[in-house]
C-alpha cells in the first residue's frame, strides 16, 4: 500500500487521497485557508492507483 496525499498549495495542509476521492471537490481543511482541493489535483497515476486499490485504503 502507498500513502497518497496532496499538499495544499496555499497553506501546506496535507490531505489524504481517500478524503479527496470521497468529496471530489472540497475546501482545504487548513486553518483560515479558502483554497479548493480536487481529486483531479492528484497525478493521473496516483488517481488510477487509488481507484484500482480503493479497498486497501478504507479505514
């Protein structure tokens, strides 16, 4: 299993791929950050790996 994350370009908050996939489009959870994060912000390879192995990333 790989750890797939995305870092907000505005505040540096790290968000897990499973959160991005679950919401698809979400406001950054960083304190006082208004940046919008999207599942598509992950690389194509990271998105495909996550989708192909979704069952391994469930909590």
